[in-house]
């Protein structure tokens, strides 16, 4: 029987629901607030969550999103005594499994739980049929390949510690997701999480952003301002693309890591900070040290704990499980979860994914934009994936298109329409004009299976 988590800030409601569900054979855990509920979810073993909507300090919708970030496979049922059409619509669009209004009949709740169990059973069957079973499911990423399983094991060991961490990997491999997962599974999980892309901030502003400034320290400094280290105090600061940090600022960062205190730009007062720093780089920092663009002492400060994320092309076992994960993440409410056809799966596996996991996620979003019913087929994938399939000797054949010339031509028509849409920046009116068709015709062709 399933294990149910009930969350409500009214003790009598918790006791009542616990008794009712136990009488129906369920294993039950209870929590009186969202934070306690998340602690239970992180321990694992929860199959279904049932939560009240109006709670403090974390309401039911916020709790739902937090649960989804940790364990997206858990169906969440929302209970509320303050029903409204708007609330129901918001809940279902957000991906809430179901929505019950207090007072409700016990039979309605049991029926709702049975439907949730059916979905879990169906998902488990689908996963069992997968050629690449999921070994680890951590926050917003999953791992099937031995390479990523090793990364997950490192996360489990490193997360509870206070160590600084360096994450290496190509763009799009999920470095920030790894860093966020370390934070969420650390003792700082309830404290601030602050992320900054060092390459995105102008060099002359980066020091002020990192350490803050005092009023009058430079033109435009009209008031005192705290920096990112102060904002992250007690929590975790994630520094992405750290290789782009100027040498002078690298020295100041090293001092902060050693002394655990910062000094605002223009200030004279040292401010103690308790911040765990996780850095990431898509450049080879060892080479940067040799070239003199990155301080060796800062590199070795971070390199005590390093996590190397392999590119997606080197871990093909993760491609289909990740694709299915992104499909589930994009489908909301009770919308059916489409399967990936055998030919589409082959195309995804054959592609070399220069943009890594981020590119795969975008490819799935592209496919779901044009998906109507049935399976996700080859013709729904971005044209460049199909072009790669053709170049690699897997040209679209009659078998790929149900032995239909009409289907093949339809696929080529869709590719051309998408190319025109890209050229017009997604402006459908301009695209229709360029294609010399009515706007209604364009919409019909985009929505056709």
C-alpha cells in the first residue's frame, strides 16, 4: 500500500485524516508545516502528498513547487476550504494532481488516491520498459549512466559538508542544477541560495555586486548596498563561469574564503560572513593557471573537491530518461504523458548534442509545441536533429513515416515552416506573409498531427 504524506497546520485535521487513511490500509506520515514536510520528502519513500492550501509560513502551492523540485514523480493533492475557480485553474495548470474542497467525502479522497496510485503504477511500468533504467533521481536531474551515477555519489558525500566545490563541465551540462542540488541536500538547505554568472556582470561592477559598497564610494553609489556574499549569509553562493573573474577580484575572493569576512567597496569595516561557495567553469582552469589568467592559489582552494560533469554525448544512457523527464515536467495537470516513438528515440540517441542537456530540454519543448496526440515522432523534433540523422546514415525512410509519401512531404513542409518562423523571430503574421498563406492556414498546419 502507498505511503501518504499529509500536511496541514490544524492538528485535529491531521489526526482525522491519518486515522481515516490508516483504516483504509495506507501508511501515513504527517507534517504541520511545509518545512517539516520537505524534510520528510527528502528522506524518500513518500508516494503521494496531500496538503492544505492555506498554511503558514509556506502555503500549499509553494510546498507543491518545492516537492516537485525534489521529487517530481510524487503526485500532490491539494485540499482547501476556500475554493474558487481561479484557484482551481491555477492549481491544475501548475501540475497539481487533483484538488478537493473541504468538507469532502472520505470516498472522494480515497478515489483520488486510487487514481494517483494508478498513475504511479503506469509510470513505473513505463520506466521498467526503458532500455536505460534510472539509477539516481536527484532534484531536477536524473542519472542512468555510470558516469552520472558517480557524480550523484559524489553529491551525496559532499553535500552535508562545508567544503567549497568546483564543478567543471561544458555549457548546458547542468552545472547550476548540480550546485543547487548540493545546497538543497546540505545543512544550509533552509538558508539563502544565491547564484551569479560572473561573465554576465561588467568587470567594473563585479566587485560591488560581490561585496557591496558604501554610499559615495563611486559615482552612482547613492546609498549603502549589501553584496551577494551578505545576501547569501548562512547559505550558499554559486559563482558560475568563475574563469571570467578578473585577477584582482580573484585575490579578494581568496581572502574572503580564508578569512570569512568581506569589506564593502569604499568601506573600512570588515563584515563577517558564513557562506559556502560553489564555483563552476566551462573553461579548463588548469590551462588558465598556466596562462596566468587564473590564480593558482584560488584554483587549489576550490580543487580540493571537484565534480566533473561529462557532456551528454559521452553518456547516451541518460538521453531517453532525461527526455522523458522533460516531457513529464512540461505536461501539467491531468494532461496525458506522450511516449517517444522508436524512430524518434533513435534520432535523439544518434545526435551529438553540442548544447548538452539544455539543448535536449529545448528539443523536447519544441516537440511538445507541435505535438497533438499519440507519440512524439521524428517529424516533431527540431530539423537539425533530423538533418544529423540523415547525415549519419539514418535518413528518414518510408518506415519512419509509416510508408507514406504524404507523411514525408508533411514533415518537409513542417521543417520549412519552422525555418521561416525562425527567420521572422516567431512572428506568425510575417511568416504567413512570407509563405503566402492565410494566417489561419498557418495555424492549422502548425496544429496538425
